[in-house]
């Protein structure tokens, strides 16, 4: 039976992680496994994972988002793979609707949902009320709402194992984070895969839970630095795909 491996990197976000895990258990009725990669947390995150009885990797220090995701991907046994931020709360039909989109064509490689907080086309253009209300409004299966895009944001990033077998893992030069998702999308498109937003899936995203605690100027510096790494690697500015 097909299974989705859900990989959640986390760093000192115990309460966010608990909410995320609870929402997955509540709203996922199809086969899945969860792998949490704890990036050197000091807030008891490992205890949460033990209590929940889920697979987790506990790292001695924070190795960054791309490297943590890669560690989880190497452990994953699913036919499909999902990178999920710890500050996301999923809603009804979320995974089934995304899988419907992903599996609708052989050449679709990556799928992402709509959300309240993201850069680019995944950000909803309607006022956010509450998750249940938004899910009731938006999460009825509807292939007419699927959208072709050039970029999917890494906050909830569903892709085929075939794609990973072909293009490899995330590029760790983008550690601690930013543009590793753009890079993966660029590589996927280069390998002939299409990207889709599953417009019949809405999830809640707190937004910048890990990066938000850093000084704003340092985050801007990191974004600019990684943007230049992308340009140096590919010769194009990733901003054109937003």
C-alpha cells in the first residue's frame, strides 16, 4: 500500500510541534509515517516525540533546514515524501487532495497547498477567519482548482520518490535555510517535472517560527546571501519565479 513520509524539521518549537502532530493525526486517514528531525532543541522536543511514539532524530546542534530535511528523507520509506514546517496546522482532506493532484499525471513532481502565510501564489487572496471555516470553504476535492506554477514554497512540500531518485536531496549550500525549495523546484523543472498548487487544500501557517526569533536584519542578510548563491549556481534570479 502506498504511504507518505512526513518529515518535520524542528528547533525549539515544542508547542508548535505538538499542535502540528495533533492536526496530522486528526485529519489524516490514509497511510503515513512521521519523521521529526530535532535540530538541537533544548525545550523538551524529544520528550514530545517519545510521548507521541513517532520516529525522531535528535541532533546535538542546529544543522539548518536543508540538512535536517535530508536526514529525514534518507530515513523515509514512503512512495511519496512531504517536507512540513513545524509551525503548520493541517486540515481535513489535506493530504488526500494533495496526493490526488500529485498522482493525476506522471509528470507532476511537486505539489503544495494554499495557506494564509507564504510568498508567491500560495498565499490566499481572501481574509483568514479560522482554520475550520477556511477548510470547509476550500478543502472540498476539486481538480478545477489545481494551478500550474514554477515554484512551490517549502512549508508543505509534497513530491514523488521518483523525483528524488532522479534529482537527489536538497542542496545544503543553502543552510540554514531560504531558497533550498526554489532550488529544488528549479531542478525538478529541469528534469521535466511540472509543479502544481492544490487549490483545494488550505492549511494554516504561523510563519517564520524559527527565523522570526532572529534579528530582522540578519534574516534579510541571509535571504540576500542565499539568493546570490542561487544566482551563482544557476545564472538566474529566483525572484522571477515568485
